[in-house]
């Protein structure tokens, strides 16, 4: 058999050679294999049940575009209802492109799409916050704020639209990075929450699911391109050289010589997770059993992290005027 023959159908033009299992696939067999693998994960891990309303966090990046396209198969079979939400954090020169792609993809797939901007909701943007931070002696990085606000907006939107599941595009690379990072940092508390379904610490949070968790990042990019969608490659200007990036580089390099390493990391972790949970969760008292007096979201304090950030940012913006 030549190097360029699909191991599935025999067609003489392949788009991928999967070193981890030896397959060479043509475009059509490759796309089918990705869809079948994700749908199998959804079924095996019981990520959705018939009648679920799934809200996809659609950034316009390759992962969320692939996720929407595959979940749309279940929408077309009338197994689930599907909507998407894009958060516009107000990052000039970066977010506009993602929002444009998100609008196009949702339109093409006929999926109801919500765009929530930080500026409309909170009256400031990440760019504005970073202007304030520039003046500080020890500036916080943008992701500290961005992550907290995005989480709040996702949870609120899920509740507003009546979603029963919130789906995110985390892929195999993201997940193995999280496992390794938290292990190396000794952060057992975060480690036990990594999974196909994010363990909600409070019933008022919509359960989060990660259907792409077994798909390598590279294959998701290829799937989106082969499906005829645009891929948004630009990175966020505020993404910094983080520990996650170091771990990501290490894993990518290791994968070149050991093609199955990400799968074995993920599978090994899934095996030991129940024991860690059993022994560790007994002592975990960090549950958000209160309600934020400002926004009504579940919180471990009287005022949630997002609302306390909002208050401080408004105070600082007022002083600037
Ligand atoms: Fe937000 Fe940080 Fe992601 Fe940029 S890299 S979008 S600032 S979380
Ligand atoms: Zn709040």
C-alpha cells in the first residue's frame, strides 16, 4: 500500500497520517472519523440526553467552530436543541475577527446566536482595564479579569436561555496540559474537577461538557479547514508566556517521539481520578453555598469575585474622570 492511500476507503489522496494508530485518511473519511469519535464520546460519557438544550461557547476559534458543527448533527436529528454564545471582551484587533467568524458559522448552521459584550454588560472592556493596569506598580494580567467575567457571562447566559448544558471546545491538548499543570503545581483541588463533565460545585450552575476532549488540537484545525470553514489563527495580544504554554510546548515535542503520550496521560488520569476524588473531596469545603448579593450568582463569599472586580474597576474608572 502506498503512503497516499486512505486506509479506510482506498481513495488515493490522504490528508492525515495518524501516527498514534497508523491510519492514513482521505478528507471524507477523516471528517467522518472525527464526527464519529466525538459522538461516541458524547454517548459513552452521557454528555447529553434527549431534549437537552445545549449552549455552545462560540469564540470563533477552531475548537468552538468544530464543536458547533458536530453538535449540529444532533440538532438536525432532533435529539438536542442548540444555541451559541459569543463573548466580546473588547480586545481591539483580535476579537472582531472571532465575532465575525462566529456570526458566519452560526448563520450557516442555522443556530440561534447570542453575542454578549463586556462593554454593554459592565460598561468597560478588557482594553480599558489594561489601560488602568499599565499605571500600577504590579499590574495584573488581562486573563485574571477576562476569565472571571467570561465565566459569569457564560453562567448567566446559560440560565437566561434555559440551557441545560454548557458546551466548551476543550481538546486533548488542553486537557493533558491541565492535568500535567495541576499535578506539577500540586493543585489537587483543581485536578479533581478536570473531566468530560465539569463537576458543578453548586446545582445552580449549568453543567459544563467537553465533547472534543479526545481530539488532538491539530486534528480539530484540519477538520475545520476540510469542512470549508475559516480558521481564526491570530492569538490574543494579552496571552502571555504562561506555565500552560511551557507545558504545551513540552507535550507537543514529546508527542513527536511518543505519539500516544497525550492519550495515555488522559486515560491514566481518568483511572486514578475516582480514588483521588474519594480521598480528597472529603476535605474539600470550598463550595459556593452563598448567593452573591449583587448579581444573584452562586458564590463562596457575600459578593462574588466578578462583582467585586466590577466594583473596583468602576471606582478606578471614576477616579480617572
Ligand atoms: Fe481573555 Fe486572556 Fe484569553 Fe485574551 S488570552 S481572551 S485576555 S483569557
Ligand atoms: Zn456577583
